[in-house]
C-alpha cells in the first residue's frame, strides 16, 4: 500500500559483543533467522487511525440507536396490545350491561367473543339486514326514570346504513304522531309506546312494531338512551362543535321541579358542554318549526357526537374512553351483541359519515306528509299528528327511498305531466267526505282538475273504487290514487269523459274523520300537552 512504509531493523550494540558465550548464542539464533525473510515493521499514518476510530464509534452508536429503537417498538407494541385488550374487554363488559340479562352465554363463548378482535377467527360476523344491503337501527331518547316525562320517548329516529354504497341516513318521526297500539284497538302518541311496553314487560317490542308499520321497513336493532347519559357522554368527550343557525332565547325552558329557566344561545359556532347541548336538542319554544326544528337539531348533534367520538383525541384517550363506556353501560339499552358492535366499528371506517342524509317527517310545510288534528280527552283537546293521506304510504315511500329521493321527484313530475281529470262521487254516509278528498287531491297532492259530481244512485258503498273513463293510460296518477286514498281499481270503463272516477265508500270515513287544525294551534298548546297522559288506562 502507498500509505505503508518499510524500514530495515538495525541491531544496536549490546552486551553480547563483550560476552563471548552470549554472543555465540546470539550468533546461532541469527544464523537460524537468516533462512527467513528480512524482518519488516508496518507504520499506519495517524489520519487513518483516527478515521477507523471514528468509524468504530459510529458503528457503536448505530448499535445503541437500534437497541433503543427496538426497545421503544416493543414498549409501543405492548402498550397497543394492552390498549386493545382494555378497549375490547371494556366494550364487551359494557355490551353485556346494555343487553341486561336477556342473552345467556357460557364462559367459553364469552372468552371467545372477548378475544375475537385480537385472535380473529375465519368466520366473518354478519349484521342483521346486511344481506339485504340495508341496516336499520331504531334510536330512542327519553328523560329517564324519576324525571319529568319519564320513559316517554321524545326522540324517535331511524338510522339506516346502506352497506353497498356506504351511506348513512337519519329519519325522524315526531313524538306527537298518533298510532295504533300493536295487538290492540287503542291508539296513542308514538312517544308513549316505549313506556307502555315497559309496563307490559314487552320492552321495545310495541314501539318497534309501530315504527315498522309506519315506515314499512324492518327494524334490525334498537338503542335507547336517557338524557342524563346524553349530557354525560358529551362531557366525557370534552364537548362537541355545533353551528347554531339562529339566535335562541327561551325564558320558559323547563327547569328542575317543574320550574322554568332561561336558555339562550347566539348564532354561530359553539363548543357545547353536556348540559348546554341537552338544552339545545330539547328546546322548541323559540323555534318556528317547533318539534320538527328540534328533530333537526337532534340529528345535527348526533353527527357532532359521532365526529368527536371517533376523533384521534378520543380514541386514544384511555380516560375519556373509559368514562364513555361506563356511561354507556349504565344508561343505554340495546339488543346489539359484542360481535355486532365490533362489526359496526369496522363498518364505521368505510361508510361516509360526513354526508349523512337527514329527513324529518313534519307537518308545517305545504308539502309535509303529516297534518295537525286533535282528539278529545275529557273536556280538553289533545293535539296529534296524522298522515295527510289515508295511509302511511307517503312515509313508507320516503323511508324506502331515503338514500335516493330522485325517484320520488321523478314520479311527481310524471303525475303533473299526465294532468289527469278526476270526478268524485260520494256514496258514503259522510256528506263531507267528498269535500275532504277534493281538498286532499288539489291542495296536498297537486292534482288540478278535480270536481265533485252528483250520483244518480242512492246506494251506499262500503268500499272505495276507481274507474277509468278514457282510453289513455295515466298509470302514475292511477297508482297515486290507489295507494294514497287508498282505493281499489275497477277495470270496467265508465261513460264519464274524465280520466278517472272515484266512488267514495264508507271505508274512508274512519281514515278521514279527524278535523285538520293548524301548526299554530299545535305549538301554542304544546306545553299543555305535557299534562296529557295518553297511557292512562292502558295495561
């Protein structure tokens, strides 16, 4: 090498020269080494020595860094595993509490479910409704035991998940919707059914059946929450971000012990704590839309809770998660199993939760699907909401097409284009029935050419029928009339020049017996309605 120099070894003068014996030994050894190559020494420059030392130090530092990195990775992995075990075990225990004692499982089944997220099996859990492409969850909100309102569910909402297109929709039904109590001949407001079901040891069965009848869709799961839990969950996740659309000022917000207190909130963005958020979703006195405006705010807050709950600052906050799960276990009831909840968590990662479709079934607009009416309780009038037509068909169409309402709008446009002419003949025992139906068709359904004609027959008809009077097939209008009156179609042609002739029978009298009141009357009497017990006498 160029950097290595050779230097011959010089033998200095020693005592061997003056000592013959030692010199003889030395000469002998020198003779032996003469057979070998001349001895050489290697000299390495100081710069290369320093570089090697630096390389060695760098290598040692790299080894240390790798050890530290691996240590941190192992610690992080252990923490992650510990967090996963905590989260799923806590979720599992919470689920058991929310389900009560209705599900009986063995220890081995419990352990299998508990460790399924960490040691997944090859079997994929399927949610109810998933095979049909749509999961429907009934969400119920009540004040809770020992609170004003008790178990009356002022929040009745359906969350639907389109598993194919990964969409979410919320459909709210008003608490004043007047429905038949399943398996009975009695009627009540829909918000009373949960309370009645609890009294009859039927749980949510009654309200589930009623909601299915109203909407025409099957309910796969239910979830009930009391308002205390609602407020506490929001506090557990350090509040929610809400955009208030207008100023709110209500000096008569219900306070403790049936008192009143002031609730006010300015328009704009707010970070709401639990108590304020609860007032925000329950407030209705200072809302021009009344209960329907409240339903919209409830949907808004549910989305805000979802956003905060699934944010990184909550998911990786052990204290917050623990508090939320404790609150859920103590204040929420559901029929979802642990496997269901685990699958819902997975599903939440792929569905579009930022663009939720929100629909409120209301009665305050010209095209609303409900109308205001009343019944008599003693000497008082109790205001209720009923379908504007003689059936739930419009609500069912809306619930069915909630993810894509373009079909409904297209259908309405085709009905308008058909411009069908309609005659109404009253052969029922109710003299006002023809006027009620004509008002429905013209003012609610937008059919323009409708007239009442006299009947040449005095015969009373029990069943309402529709006949076609022309050769033109105006099928969309015909289908609209059959479903919404409702009525039966008779294919026999009439001599009338109108496209359709509707012969009214007694079957519609009971469906249209309620007088129509105004939204102003409903809102003005909302506070008095709180004192009416629609469950009284129902066992």
